[in-house]
C-alpha cells in the first residue's frame, strides 16, 4: 500500500513536460499530425471539457495529442505509472502498398490458415472428446468457461479501466484498510492486488481523470487488480485496472462494488469463486441433459470446420496488415475515448418513455449509438461493421444460482454483420435482441457455437481487424452501496485496445453512464458523436423529438451522399472532356 499526497508536488502550472508520462511528452503524434505543443487551449474548471477544450475560434481540437495538451493544464496529477506496453510500432495504418499485397495474398494465405487451423481444431476436438469429456467436461471442471493458454495470454494483454465517482469524500487510512480486507477475503496475494491513494483538489473533474488515468499500465502496478483512489474534500474517484484474462467487464464492476461495500460496511463480501471452496464454487449444471446434448461431439466437429473457414477468410486478408496488431493489444496511438452520463431525472424520463413504447433499453441504446457513429464525417465511418456483443453464462448455466455480484469471466461473444443503417433501426435492433435472448435461454444458435469455440478451441472471437468491429455492451441496471450516495461508473479497455466503435452502457444507481472508445474516429469527432448520442437519449423521452433528430440526420447524410456523387460526376466529366480534346488533337 502506497500513499501519495499532493503536498510538495509541483502545481499544474509549474509542471514541466519532462514530469509527464512518456506518451504525454511526445511533441506530435506518430503520423505527423498537428503538434500538441502548438495547440491554443485554456482550461477553466468547473467548465465541461467540451467547452474548455475549444480554441479561440470556438472549435474542438481534433486529435488526441491536442486533448492531452488540454488536460495537461488541469489540476489532476498524472498516474505515477506510465504505460510501458505497445509503444514500439512505427505506423498506425496499413499503407496502399501493404493493402495491395494483402489483397493479392488473400487467397493463398487463406488456404494456409484454413489448413493449419483445421488441423489444430480437429486435433483439439479429438483430445477433448476422447480424454476430457468434451466441451461439457472441460467447462464442468472449472468455475469458468476458460479458453486455452494461448488465448488467455492474448487476453492478458488487455487491461480494463474504470472510473467511479462518489459524491462523498473518503478517508485515506480507512480506504487502505478496506482494500486490504477485501483483498484477503477474496484470496488475492499482495502482488496480485494493490492500492494507491492520492489527494487531489476539488477542481478535478471526471473527464480529466478518465482521460489521464486510462493511459497507465496494469503490468507496472499489479498482476491482476489495481485500484487508485483519488480523494478530494467533497468527492472521491476510484480508478480500477483489471486483467481481462481473469475478469470480464461485469466482474470489474463487481470488484469495485465489493471494495466500496467493504469501505462502508466494514466487512468484505466474498465475490471470487474458487474450485472446491465450501463458500463459493460455481460449476456448470451437470444435471441439464439438454445442455449436454448441445455440447456433444457432432456440433463441436461442425464448429471446428466453421471456425477454420472463418479464420481463413479473416486472417487470410489481414495477416500482413498493421491493423492485425490491434487484436494483440497494440492499438493505434490515435485510440481515444469519451464519457457522458445522464442525470437521475433524464434517465427516469427516458426509461418511462421506453416502457410506454414497449422498447427494450438494449435496442434503444444500440440504435442511438449507431446514430452517433453515423454523425461523424463519412471518412471515419465503417458502412458494414462487425457487430459484437456479449452475454453471460453465469446466471443461466452455472450452479448454484447466485446473484451476478461474483467475479470471473463467463462472457461469450455473439454477433453478426449489419449495415450502419440497420444498426440505427429500432425494428432491426429489437429483432436482434429477441434472437439474442432466445439463443442464450435455449442454448442454441450462436450461443452454443460461441460456448464450444471458447471452451474447446479457445476462440472466443476470431476477427483479425478490430477497426471493423462495432462492440456494443449494455450492462443494464447495477447499483453500488447506498452509503456512497449515488455514483457514476465508466469503463473501457485502456488505450492499448479499441475498435471502430466500442460502446459501454450501464445504468448505475439510476444514472445512465456511457463510454465510447474508438481507434478510427478522432477524439474531437468522437466527442461530438457522444454528445449527439446523449442529446438523442434525452429527447427520446418524447418520440417526436427523437424522430425529428433522426430525420435531420438522414437528410444531412443524403445531402452528403448527393454532394459526393455530384463531385464524382463532375470529375468524370472533366476527365472525359480532357480525353476528348487530347484524342481530337492527336487525330488532327
């Protein structure tokens, strides 16, 4: 346990660039875009970041280095552990030459990947169903549907970061005692879970904390779980970092929830299942014969062939690309993130309106986040993204039945390939949600396929280019200890990971909290997109306002397409006129 009070530390105005983490000291981004040092910005609290970040012309800065410069002027200290991973790649995107080579090699590399993947999957299938009882036996042998060691190693490259704002001050000594009690109760060794406490002034706001503290590195602090508590006279920020190898997003929330409950109750809850534990040991339901049937050898054999084919198509195309490294926790330095939240009143009105329209919040949040993606300039859009969402097996297939307050990794990935227009359609999103629930409750379709993939072959996902993925997470209704006074909670992977659009929504203590990250959309455009999504959510309390906003967005999109087609037609006309004049002159 460490304590880092701000006494004696340099003030924000006296902080030099050499005091900042290495990612903050770079004079410009790697791709040669605008220098952060030359950005004309001013920081005045408690103004919103979107307002304080505007330059003298009233425009938002575009690139992340410029936002780094904005937040560098704030009163929040930088995390003491700068990132050490994934800073060595010289480029951020595949150039035209590399893309051309990738297209030419798509078929031959795809054949090689298919042969290798099919051989490995068939061998794994034979071993699993001959000696380990198949997918059912493997899943029933542990508390979690764990993947193989290679995939778990890849997951370990990903750190999940979350920021919880409590409207009450915390006592530093009590926070450290509570964390130690929670750590011991749940079987974490000292090197696996650690805490750091820092004193901050009241002028520090949540967007600044989120922006700065997503840049740290769990590997520099602890092996599994690390908590940084920022205490102010009237509020507290609890920043968590958790290894994605062992804990999914829900579990990261439950770890913070358990720590907060320990602080207020003085008694630590048990949230971490352990094999053989008389208190908490979750196992796959062995009495469910229907579950065994759907995890039998024949479905697993079909899964082996289908997975090999999908991997061949995906990795055959992207195996020689820079974007492939994003899948290994090596995202572009442009990777950015924005947070927003709705008030208690705004969330209550939105929920009541959705109930009146009989529309599920999952479908509504999916469509509004897709509208946000469509609101950015065309060059930052992916017209047909890969939709990825996740469902938990814990409360459905694992025994004994307990509340979803436990920590582990029970998520399986489900998805499809819609267009942005389909994603922004309430009818399409509602139909997708209905099918999702049907598959997970009956353990059929994509749910069974994904469970077998993860448990037997270790492939919870095999998308080779994350910059095509629209990753949507809605964690529904959650709550913290009532003594905390109502919190807001935001989470996402650290800057080492992002996708085209990574949407994380959760309603905590009656407040809708939204976090969107991207390695495609620049920071400034992403900020405007999230503000646009918040506006639609607030207006959705009345369907007419929401329809008006969508009609306006569609009209703007149509106008942009029309303008683009007109420009192309004019360019073709100019080329034709030039060719005719040249040919005529040559003939003469």
